[in-house]
C-alpha cells in the first residue's frame, strides 16, 4: 500500500485519533491503522471508521441532551 500524500510505504500499525465536538473531547491512544513509514499519515480501515463514527454519534447525542437541560 502506498501513502497518497508522500508515496511512502504503508505498514499495519496503530495510530492515535482525536475528536472534538462542542467543547467535548474523545481520544484514542492507539487504533489499528495503516501508517506511512515516511510521513506518519494514518489510514483507518472500515471497521475502525465505523467504531469512530459510532463514538461520535454517542458523543453528539450526549452533548445535545446536556444542552437541552
């Protein structure tokens, strides 16, 4: 696999990921990812993207419920 930014080699590894929504923050220290050996760019596969999207949905729902109070 080739990095779309620098054309470096991608290797199976892990990478951190952060999400910020309306003053709230979710941080993962290490999600499975393809990481470029040259520039460090990370690509997440479908399963991880689904987990991230689910967490964002839960966070947004919680934030909206707190704002409604």
